[in-house]
């Protein structure tokens, strides 16, 4: 019983981070309608960035978060500007598949360049709090997970504020609901996509620094995260930030509890099965906005 | 300008004579890989190109074919050529199970769901050691016992030339079938569904039924490729089910031109040498380099020629042809 | 037996009611103009009739068979077909193949499909374009192709959704004539959603007016146009060349 509660808490913490990453994808997928298969690879870039910053400049990952966020912002901006936007502008002839394949190609490149440069070894960022846990009521709560979880929630809260209170935030929400109408109201939707992509990758920069103290780093981890993120975005409902968070936590808990009863690979397939079931039965997800 | 019209015949002639003039086993192997890749991509082309349903889960069929014929061989002594057909039928059956939920979805959601399916298969095969007494060997994979000499019964040939002509015949067959399908009532329906599913349905076409037919055919041939693979390399592993492999397969068709007859072949002619050469020169140390190039080619094609190489080329080819005629 | 009867149709999307308690009949071979301000629910009505949406309440009886719950392909096979507001040709197929796709609704044979397609394409003046890819046609040609496709299914009821949108005055005249010819020679009942008033008045036997999902008036064109309810619904709005 005890270990179940511990596992559940661990799952919630991890799930919060999953949700955070999913929110960044939800912005890009939901607002800009870009199916970004390179999302996980970008996270991987962030994690390696944090790793090397620690190794070379001895800056702690949490402090380096802002650096990582800035780096990923520019990286993402470059990405969007050079590769994705020209394709979006050819709108009439662009099949959704084109963007999927484009980002798949970018994913292949990023992953394998990383493999070439850094090798296939699993790395870990080692800090004073890596592997340490707090004891709460006799249960072990892993410190970096807790910190990452709390920081993620704060950032998502700030994001929500931004989207609701600022002009740009409103423009983003308008564009995500109805692109044509937003355009008619004078909103430059291409600028919105650029910004949204930038926000999304910036969030990945933060996520990279939150994950690195306790998650292993490897060129191929992007693959796991990208699939999981899409699953979470769909489960949570496209266009819903709280939905993505909630779904992320649910997935985290399923993973964590599942690991108690079956091997981790099977929990992954369980999640995929739930994913397919949702797609068929309730494609709008748990909290998604309905579209006819 | 008769020779331009006979280009396909010329190509076929070259293909048939190739092993007679080129004896270097390395080149023969590379040629077999090109034809194999073209065959596999052509099987995807039926569902992904003709029907326009971009499946990201095609490797599932490859894996099902490879594992089916291999297990049938090892446990029931069924000759691989027969196992190929049976594997194809099993894949067709499974494709109905995949199609039923996935075809309710559109665009990226369809792609994601097919991807999820093949990942599920990969995970199940990787983590399962035995099912009902049948040993899947999990991640270790299955080795097919080597039989010496050349034998059609065993579908194993010491002389690789046999493999070459078999895959050449298979490729010819699938291209022939594709061409017939394109012009048939089924093909026209699939093209209509691809171009505009809503309009097609409003004109009396049961989109789900025809998409399913396309998937069944596509799955059958994808699985036969799996058997060829198994009998050629004599080793199969769960990675055959991976989504990354699915992407590689459709990449070949897309780069060449999805929905065209020769697209997958052209794509294979372009991409396979890339992977063979990087493998030869850089070997195991730099295993990922070929994928960097694949990724770069994919990005370049999507940015500059999203229809693939064949459509703009065939327009040029046709206009050249028409001007002189 | 009544030909085509819609009874008490009600369709809402979440909180938005698109079609409210709508009833209407169509007689064999008549041309009914369906008009109303934007957002009145006309296209939704078409979508429900052709099976793209399911109504929450109501019946659609075509020759006594209830269409509610059937898919678009079944409904087409039964004899009801529509055209789309934004033309949807099959871009990669030729004009002829576009029509054949529809013709295959009635036959499995390539010869028969080609023959009936050629007939209809000729009827609509597209004979010399048959081998062109559909994507290469002009807008008014695409609209004709849209109509040809619909006719190739040999329908008894043809639903036209804003066929005249985007056409110039001459093209509109041509299309009006075409619609007249279709009714005259094929005996098809036609329901035409239109905003071009002049055309609707000329061609309709009867007009039905929708506003906010409801039928607010019905009758011969001259009567409807003087109906105060109708005038109120349209007050302050202008439509195309009138």
C-alpha cells in the first residue's frame, strides 16, 4: 500500500513535467497546427545544453535554466524561420504530411548529429541534489522531481496569465480558435506562429534543465518524449493547457503504478492502447474544445 | 524518339542483364537492397500514395511477415515461399484490426495512431519471450538455420543472384498490380478519396470500405517483403516493427513521389546507395551518419519538391516528348 | 406517396442551434429556392440531409424511407446528391475521371460509366476538356464539373449550394439556363441555396426562407419577396449583383 502511494506521488511529479512538455507541444500543435515530430529532439538538445553548461561552466542546471531557455528560443526561432515557415506559406499546396515529414527529417538529423558528436553513452548530470530525496511521512520524494514539478507549475501559471492578460496572448488565443477571423481582425498569423513556436521551444529549454538532474541524457530520448507528448496532448484535449497538464499527470501515474505490476515496456504499450482508444472514442480528449 | 517511349523496357532489360555483367558481390548486394527498398516502398505506396492515407505504421506489416513465415518455418516446417503467402494473409487480417480504429481519424491523428500501433507491436515482441509455447526470443531476435546451397524449397541461396532475380520479379509484379489498380474502378475511387474524401463520400463512395481494401492489399505485400528479408538476412528482430523504420519506408516513396508508379523505385535508387555507401565507408562507428543524410534529404525534398522527384520530372519528360511528337 | 418530406428537423452543435424545428416538402421535378441571411442554417440543412451530420430530432423521408442515420454514400445511392459551396474537384484526376467516379455509383462497368459521363459532360459543355486534370479548369468550369459529377449519379434530388458564388453576370446567366435545362431534361428536383436574388427569383417554382435555423416564409417568389418577415430578416444586408 505504502509503496503504491509513493509510486503515485512519484508519478504525479513526473507527470507534471510530462504535462509541461506537452503544453509546449500543445501550443505549437494547437495554435500553429504544426505537427512537430522534432519536439522531443529539441528537448534532447536542451538537455545536452544544460549538461555541457554544467560541465564546462560549472553552472547549476536550475540557474542555467534561463540560459537554456534563451538558447532554445533562438534555436527554435531559427528552425521555424528557415524550415517551417516557407512551407506554411505555400499553404494551398501543403498537405499536413509535408510538415510532419519535414519535422521528422529534422528529428533524424538532430538525433544523429548528437549521436555522432556525443556518442551513445547515457549521461547524467551530477549535482548536489541528484539522487537525494526528502522523507515525508516515511515516503521518499525525489528532490529534483519535486523542484522540477513546482517550477513547471509556476511557469504554466505564468503562461496562462500571459495568454489571458497581454495583447499578444489574446492574439494567440484568437488565432488558435479561428485563423481566418483573426486575420480579418488584423492579426498577422505568421507572426503568431513564430512567437508560439518560440514560446514552445523556450519551454523545452526550461524542461531540459528541470529534467537533467534526474533523467538520463541520451541522443535518442527525444523519440520517447515526442510520442508521449503527442499522446498526452490528445488525451488532454487539443487547445487545453490544463488538459495537457492533467493528462500528463495521469500518464505519469499510470507509468509509475504500472511499473509496480509489469515491466516498463508494457506500460508504454498500455499508454499507446489508451491513446488509440481515446482517438477513436473521444478525439477531443478530456478537456478539449469541441470542433465541428 | 521511340527510345523515349521504351524507357521502361530498356530499364527492365538493364535490370535483367545486370547480374550477368556485374559480378562483384558488393554491387549485387547493393542492387538487391535497392530493389527490396523499392518493393517495400511500393507496398506502402498503395495505401499511402494511391489512397493518400499516410500510414506511419507500415513496418508493422514487414515485421508480421518476417515473424510469421519464420515461425511457421521453425515450428511447422512450412516452406518459406508458402509462409510468405500465409504471412501476407495474416498481415491482411491484422490490417483490418488496425484500419478499423485508425480510419476514423484524419491527417496527423491518423498518422499518429498508425505509429502507435506499430510501436505497440514492437514493444510486445521485444518484451515477450514466449507466447503459448512459441519462442519469440524478444529483443534477441530469431536466427534462421542456414541451409547450404541453392534451394527454392528452403528459400535460401548461396548464390545471391537468385535473390536478385526473385526480388526483381516481385518488384515487377507489384508495379504491374499497382498500375492495374490505378486505372481500375478501385484505383479511381482511391484517388478520389485521396483528393477529397468528403466529396467522394457525397458521390456514393464508401470511403471506409475502399481505404480498408487498400490497406489489406498494402499489408499483404508489405508482409511478403518481410519474408524476403528474413530469408535473405537469416535474422529477424523486433526492430523490424519500429516506427523509425516506418518513416524510412515512406521516406523512399515520398522522395520519389508518392502516388506515382515509379516514385518508390526512383526514391530507392536515390536513397539506398546513400545508405550503402555510408555503411561501407564509415562502418559501424558512424552508424548514424546515413540517417543524418536521410534526414537532410527528407527536409530538402519537403522544402523544394514536396510531391517528390517523379511528378516534376514526368511533366518535363512528357512535355519534351510532346514537343517532338 | 409523398416524394420528399422533412419533418421537425432539429440540429444543434453544443449550445448553438443551427436548424430549429424545420419542416419542408419537395415535389418531384420542382425547383425550390432556399434563401436566408448568412448563418441561417442553410448549409447545415444540406449537411444533415446528405448525412454528414446527424440531427438530434426529426425525420427526412425520401419516398417513405427515413434518411436520418444513413451515411452520405448511402444517401447518394438512394438518389440524393449535393454540390459544395467551395468547389471540390478531384484535382489529380481528369475531368472525365471526375465524372466517372460519380457514374460508377450506378454501374460497375468502365464502358457504361464512360458513356454516361461523356453524355453529361457534353450536356454541360465540358466535352473538349475531358482529358485535362480537373485542377486546371477555371472557376466556372469547375462549377460545371461539380454539377456534372452530381448529375452522373443520376439523382432524383439535386441540392445546389451557392453554385453562383464568384461568377460574373454572363456566367450566372449561363448557369441559370443550365439549371433550367437540367430540370427540363432530367426531371430532377432541385433545391438551390442562393444569395443572388435575381437568379433565384427567375428560376424557382417556390421559395423557402430560413432565418436563424427556422423557416420564416414559403411560397411563390413574388409573394415571398413582399413578406414583411422576410424583409425584416434581410434588412440592411446586400447580396451580389441584383
